[in-house]
C-alpha cells in the first residue's frame, strides 16, 4: 500500500467517527493528517477520501474523467478502462 493510500485510509477512518458534511470533515482532517503536503496534494487526497466514503471509491475518479467513455468491472481487481 502506497503512502497516499495509507493517508486516504487514515482520512476515512477519522471521518467515519464524525458526524456532519463529509467534505467539511475531510477538509478539516486533511490539515491534521497531511499538514506539510502542498495544497494540490491535499486536494487530491481529500477527493480520493470523499469518493471512497460517499461514492464508488477509485471508480469515482474515472467516472468524472471526460476522456473515459467505458469502464468494465469484472472483479475488485480486474477493471478495464
């Protein structure tokens, strides 16, 4: 698991124990979990955590990409774009 993946997991773990707007909670937690990251990295990690908590996880990023017109999911580790 990469450092980014670990950060996303930690953000989700912390956010799961709080009540409120997911985006606001993640924005608050990212400043605690990754305070030295540049803002663009913080935003990218926050978006991954939000997608994992309230959407389709990593697929959410592909769905938002206008260049992607088809996604085939055969299993949890077999995804064709």
